[in-house]
C-alpha cells in the first residue's frame, strides 16, 4: 500500500494530497486528474471500484465533494478519492470506461446531486422519474420535495 | 453488450423483422420485487436487455439526514429487508468508528451470532424463491419453515421479527433473553438435517441441474469490473470475504472457511450459498459456545443510554437520558467508510458527521445495486427463460437497490 501511494505521489506530484483520517487512506485530487489517477491506480492493482457518491457542502465553494472508493484485492485495503467541484453545472470526467461499475453509480450521483459526468455513455436519471424536478440529495432540496406529489394515475 | 435503443430499430436482413420488445415486471413474481427489465427479443433469444430500477425508491439516504444517529438505524433495517441485521451492523460500526469507541467482547460475539443467523435466513429465502422461479415449488415451503425459526430467535431478543433494529450505537437493544440459548441450540442441532433435505430436493434433480449449469456465466475479470461482491464474486473463484480479509467485530476469533467455486455460473452461485450456510452455522455455534460474560454495551451514559432503574434513582442519569433522546449522540466531525460482508455482498456505509446529533450524509453502498447492473452482460444472446434464472441467482432485494 505504501509503495503504491509513493508511486502515486511520484507520478502526480503535488496535484494529489494523501492523508489518513481515522486510519483510512484518502487522496484529494483535482477533477481534471480523476481519469488518469483512477487508471494509474487500476494498473497498480486497485481492481474494484466499490462506490461513487457525493457530499453536498452547501455554503462552501466548490460546493460538492465527489467521493470514490476503490478496493485492492491483494493489499485488502480500501482507498478513498475525493474531488471538489462547484459552479452552476458541476462537472467531473466520467470513469465509466475504466470501471463498468461506475456506469450506474455515476448515474445515481447525477440523479441525486445534479453532478454531470463528462463522457458518460448514457447519463440519465436512475432512481427518480425522468421528468423529476430537482436533485433530492442536495442540501437546499427540502425533505418534503419541491413540488406537490404527482397524481397516482396519469391521464 | 448491445444498446437496447439501437437494437430495437435494427431490421434483420433475412427475415425483414425488427426485434420484439417486452417488459418483464415491474410487477412480476420472478423479478423479486419491483424490478423492470426491458428486453429486445429475436425469437426467444435476447438481443439487448436493460434493467430499470427506482420503483421502490424511498429516499432513505435523504431521510437519514433528518434523524439522529440512533434513529437512522431503523431506516437501515428497511433496505435489505431479508437480512436487516447485517444492515444495522455496517452502520453502527461506522458510527462507533467516528466516536472512537469499541464495544465489549460479549456484544461483538452477539453481533456476529445474529449477523450469521440472518445470513442463513437470507440465503433460505433466496433458495426458496430461486427454486420457485425454476418451477420447483416444494423447497420454498421447507426453507420458509426454517427461516421462521431464525425470525423467532430474532423476535425473542429484539421484539420484532422483521425490522428488529437490534444493534444500537455502542451496544445492543438488550442482552440475550433467558431461554435464548436453549432455543438457539435446538435450532443449531436441527438445521444440518434440513440442509440435507434441501440438497435431497434439488441436488440430483435433473431439471434443476439442466437449468442452472452453464447458465448466465461471467468471468472473474468482468465480475470485478462490475463491482460484484459476496457470494457472486466467490462463485467466480475470487475468495474475497470481508469477514476474512478485513475482519471486524472479532471475526478473527472464529474458525470458518471462505467458500469459492470456479465456474461463475448460476449453478456455482447455488453451491456457494448452500455451503456458506454450513459455515455460518459453524460460526454461530462457536459464538454461543465461547460467549464471553460481562457488559454488552459501552460504559458511561454519553453514548449508550442509562437503564430505567438508574433513571429513577439518579438525577444525572435522567439528564443524560433526556439529552440522548432529544439531541442524539454527539458524534465528532469526520468521514468514515465502514463495510461488512452481508448475505448479498459488501454493505458499505460512508458516513459524514458535522459534529451534531444528526448525520450530515449517509451513503449506502448496497451490494444488489451493483450486482443487478451486470444483468445485461449475463443474459446477452441467451434465451429469455435464462433471465429468470439469472435474476434469481443474483439474489436482489429491491429495497436495497432503490433505497
């Protein structure tokens, strides 16, 4: 694990920051580097993308943390990658062509937070209806929803 | 794997016909809930397939942000409702990690015991329903009977059969009740016989073998690529079991084997789960035999509430009790990922706390969500009837896929 992180820092220099809060390895990186870092880590044996999600830090700029979890089968360890994005249309490059599991995970992240994944093969809503207004997991989305509930039967 | 929208429009040059599109579900017994699968068919062969989910989305992750850390446990029950206890497990471990506490050994053993019991219960439901999908009705009645015994055990200690919320942050709802051990031992002694009965029902049944062997296979590389975990990944020959690779809650004290098969087809998945039940039984027996005496929750009143007698006698206990139930546990700010090996795979919780009594964000990595995403790859160019076998073998719970 140590060698992989050293190699990562060697290849990407000060664009990546490695820390270990609560004994879990976290790598902070800029959005533009995500594809190259994930590809690099995959070549180093991180062969599972466990999860892609986001955290809305409303009030902070950039507003969102996009969080990736990878797993190394031989080292038996997880690795968390964090990318900060903001603006009116938060956009991150998609890693769906690196890991197939990113396809649905990024769709869910788009559905829930409105984060766009550039280069995703089919970026559409996955859990909410296609014509839904708003992105439910954003902090400024009220718990009761933006619109009144849709009718049970559509005419 | 073909894209369904383009496949629909393609005209076969020989026959001049377009593929027929049919919907499986969302309301169909073989989809194990409200899964909808759109398939484009050429005769009975599948040209393209698209699973559509979201019909059971209940906003659990959003609702967690509005509840205190202990209240949110009740929502985790309702995701994988066939094995609610393993869902509680990952969540409470995550919050305890943020708090920096470790529960006493007795509590850890009881947790392991219940997690393994609910693994058996979950596999029993899978076995019954998957066999019913293949047209074998009787295994369902057998497995439900044994599952009910496990639910009785859960009811005995947690008060409810289905959504027990038995694990609490810093401990359990309560200690094992009197008479529990005898009842558990009666189950442990009786179950191996029933396991043999299941094998007798299915293992030499020619229809069962014909339908399962070589159906919906996947290679280990593909399975890893799709983020498959749990019995499905182990059926491809990869011995990834978090109980062994990243032990939590004293799993390192227990002696059990990680079950793997190599074929990666439906038949291999069936065998992995069947043999896993036997291993779980071994773990439960070890846990009850070596159950340590002592406390079953963390000391002090800051995390685990004082008991009722104490509240009547002690003013300070009353204050702590009031604070815990109005404001919730104060969890230090931070982020944590905690994962446990559930019956369907890795159940992961990414919990963010901002230092208040409510979680800032709870992300649930449901194993079924990632497992079902690979369905199109499994059934590409196979027969329509294989879709049912494939869905059954993936063992999805839509409550967890949609959350």
